[in-house]
């Protein structure tokens, strides 16, 4: 966890989540305006912009706060005992506030009504399963990249979300703060408030599942390492004294 004061970490989380949502909603509005009814083109623009801004935000704000921007990510790091409970609650609070602020900012930039309620229907077993898969995959990407290629995390996350827009039926929200905030926009990227909670529940299931799975998969086998070290030492000894 970052050594920066909590106030700076919370500001980074709020700011990053706000910019993320401004990008998600703003690029959705721009894509829909320019695509003239071609949803595939609008979704492509939305996906590319979201993936790109995630790389920028994680590179820039990651050293400050860890660049969670997502209550599901914060939950997993709390379950892994990598963030205090009180700090995790504060992270989630500012993520939610930042997410709503980002949506309102996007509306203002495009001269739309600032306060909106989405009528965009996103529901059904396939959509819920998609959110479980999307969130599990996002945390898989983060945890495995941190374990093997920590410097690549910003690019891994950006690429995963870009892909997630296309391989999941739900277009990969994979973030409770994003989901909640998108219920406040009646634009391309919105989700009706009555359907928001099912998405969030599915996301939390996907996130929690990663804790035991990757806790086991990425665990270091101390016994095996010690045994291998002994074999390596013996081999080196034999090389020095083959008799």
C-alpha cells in the first residue's frame, strides 16, 4: 500500500473514478452522436476510450492510491489483508462520489440535463453471468499481473476492459461504482436503476471468488522451493567437485 497520507490517496481515488466515468459516459455520448445509429461503432469508440483512460489513470495515480477506482478491487485487497478496513470503507465512499461526479461532468460537457435517470434496460441471466465473469476476469488480470509483471498492470487492465466490452453480453461494467453512477445517465452507457443492484451483486460474487482461487494458485510453495534450493546447491557442489 502507498505511503502517501490517506487524504492524498482518497483524493486520487475520487479524481480517478470521476475521470473514468466522465470518459465512459462522455465517449458513449460522442460515439452515439457520431455513429448515427450504428451501435457497433458507438461501442467500439466507447471501449477504446475507456481502455485508454484506464492506462493513463493507473500510470498517473497508481503510485498515490493503488488506482483501485472500483469497490470490487478494494474489497478483494481488503479480503487479502492488503488494506485496512477503515481505509477500504473510505476508498469505496470516495469512489462512489467520484463516479457520480464524473457522470454529471460528462452531461455538462455535452450540454445535456445534468440530473438524469437511465431507462436503458440491461437484465437477464446472461447479463448477470456476464458481470460475474467480467469482474472475476478483471481481478484475475490484476492479481496475476501484480504477481508476475507488476509494471504492466496499467496496460493489462486497459486491454482487459477493452476486450470485456466485446466478449461479455453486458459490455463488462465490472465495477459497482461505475454501475451505480451509470444509472444516473439516460444515454448510451446507462443502466436502469432497478437493474443496477443485480449487476452489483453479480460483480461482488465474481470479485470474491478470485480470493480463494488466486490465493491458492499464486501461493508460493515454500517446501518445494526449499527442496529445489537444496537440489540446486547440490548441483553446484557437484560442478565444483565432480569426484
